[in-house]
């Protein structure tokens, strides 16, 4: 049943990203949480290859907009690390956890 809900959520989350990109611009800080949402849905569906670039983009936006010490950056680092851990890419995940 959850997978059905994720299938419903995915296009809605993607539409929210598209609207935000169009109205706010591709690097606006309010876009990052929306990207994280789309990535989280993809991760929950096991679509890791789709989730990773979204998490990385959200991370880049947070880093550019808020700097290296902001809580939002730590959240993005953790999200990406969790995705890598789920793929058993622990060597890639470890430095992200340390930074977060």
C-alpha cells in the first residue's frame, strides 16, 4: 500500500519542484527542501539512481545559500549519507556523516 502512495506522491513532488524552479529560480534556497522530498520518495521506492542527484543538488543549494555551518547543510549531508548507506556505499557515506 505504501508503494501506491509513493507513486501518487512522486508526480506531485516533482510538480512542486518544477513550479518552484520556474517561479523562484534553480538555486533558490526554498527549492532545496522540495528536491529533498522528491529524492526521499525516489529512495523509498528503491530508485536510488534517481534520488542521488536530487540530494546532491539540494546539498549544493544549501551550501551555496547558507554556508558550511548551517543546519540545513547538515540535514542535506545526512540525507545523502543515508542514501549511500542504503546502497552499502559506506566509504562514500562516512565522510558525509562526519561533516554533518
